[in-house]
C-alpha cells in the first residue's frame, strides 16, 4: 500500500508544509510570517486559525487531493510527560494544550492543526519526536537544587533523524549505535544517543552561546541583572533567547555576515567566531564523559554546519573522541513524514498521550 503523508511544522516566524508519497518528497514549502502579521496575537494558540488557513491555502495552490492523504503529522510541541517517537493526537493531548499546560511555543500548533485537518477526512493525526521528549537517565536529571529537576528540551526531531541517516551510512541500526549529536542552529543543543534513546543532553540554555541565544551565563551575574530593576522577566528571557549570542555582540545571527566581517578585518568578529567553535567543542567534550568516550561517531548538524571553517575548528578539537560526521541543514519535514510512515507500516507503534 502506498502512503501519502502531509507534514506541517509551525515555527516562531514560519510555517513549513511538505507532502511525501512513500519516501519521495512531492513538494515542500516554507511560508515566512512577518512581525506585523503576528503582532496582533497575544498568545501562540491565538494563531491557530491564521496558521491553519495558511496551510489550507498552500493545499489549494498545490492542488493536493486531501482525500488521497493517509495521515497528517505535525511538529510535536512543548508537552509534559513525553517520550521520543510518535503519538496519536487524542483528546488528552488537545485538552493539555487548551488548558495551557504546555509551555508556549509555535510548535504546539502542529498537533492542533493536524487534528483539525485530519478529523473530517477520517485519517489519523500524529506528532513525532516532540521537543520535550524526555528519556534522560535518572542521574542526568539531578541539578544543584532539589527544587529544580532537569527536563530534556533539545532538537530531538532533527538529531534523531540525522542519527538514523548516519546509522544507515554505517550499515547499522540507529538502536545499535552510540552517537553524540550537536544541532547547531539559531539555538544549540547536544545529546547522547545510546541504543535508540537520548539519555543525556545539553539544552540551549545550559551550553554554548548560539547565533541568537546566550547559552549558559554565570548565574550570580544573572541574579544581579534580574534584580537590578532595569529589566522585566520578558526582557531577560529575550536576552537568553532571541537577542543573545552573536546577535548581542555583532547585531547579526547570520554566520555568513560574521564571516564577511572577519574577511574585512573585524577582530571582534574573529574572536567571537573562535569562541563559538571553542564553546561547542567544550560541550561535546562534556557529554563525551557520559559513555566514557566510547562513541561510534560525533554528528554536527543544523544550519551552522554549512560553515566549513567552523566545522573544521570544532573537528580539530573533538576528533580524538570519535569520527566526526558533518550533516549540514535540518531534516525535520522528512523526519515527520518518515516517522508517520513507520507507524502506518506497523514498524513503530504510536503512543497514546495521557493528560498530566
């Protein structure tokens, strides 16, 4: 049986749509949303109708026969109590979103829109590899304060998808490999994949700075800033995510701009570029201890992986641990569609979400 799968991926400033027929991508489209388009929505979930209509417009423009669809899969959002893999979008999941129990994020719209489009067609709606998929080993969840328990929040979807690709390259199953993966994009996160499970990670707020995120900051300085009276909670969160990292120093989050500055002799840009590679390398080395340095490979992926110079600098520092595999870009749409396909083919079982 041939499966046609529609994948949807709402991001903070874009909505991506793709159609797959079996393993073949029929089309993919990314719609960018301007700040003006989104400024009228107080909460992320308020964008539901707007985002859904954008997707329906693309469906009409591409002449997609919705009656031929086998399933619709959306990006998994910030739901509590998640494991990696696929979930059926059920009532418990929808209620969790509607009751505000999921942290605000555009990816939350993935499940809601997938369900709304799939229900009248009588086909299943899924989410796959949600951001908050948490299979960390117990020791990795301990922090320095009993009030705070670490939760896994990382680029699960892309890192697992790329890890599967590399496993194929090595002629092995993903579940039989030990991989240290780093997603290097606007935000940076790293993870340890042990026999098909992410057992430890470095989140975007506890590791290297990124193009637009601050990464980890000495905490006493952060406490001083929070209580200085100069910043609101919203201001501080924006400093951590959105206005931090390279953007805070250089006014741009685009590595191509940074490279152009370096080529023009900008010494600060050169130092920050070196510091970016330095901090990413330190994070890789930190996680290398989880499996006592015994890894099949280290994967560097995401948009930053297109920078050959950055990849060389990181590889020079971490190549002693394991072979380094560079896979530029992200494969989230393919990962969503192939995850749904494995469920439809009976190769994986979709989980049922339970209201927390």
